[in-house]
C-alpha cells in the first residue's frame, strides 16, 4: 500500500513493476493507494518507457 504520493513512498513502484516483468510474473499486481495513484503509476511508467499508444 502506498500511503501517499511523495517520491520516498512512491518512487520504487516503477522498479517493482520492471522487476515483475523481468521475473516473468503473470499474476496481476495490485497497487493500493490514495486517489490518483493509478494515474501516477501510468505517468511514471511513461517516463520510463515512453508514451503508451
């Protein structure tokens, strides 16, 4: 669970997702947090991977 969206609490999520991809995780990963967490995860992944198409 992400308690709030400050970088020290949120910043590792893109790396966790990347690790799950490389480790071959196939089960969904649920991230629980405050309002806006979904949008913040998507934005962070776009910085890493480029815009989604």
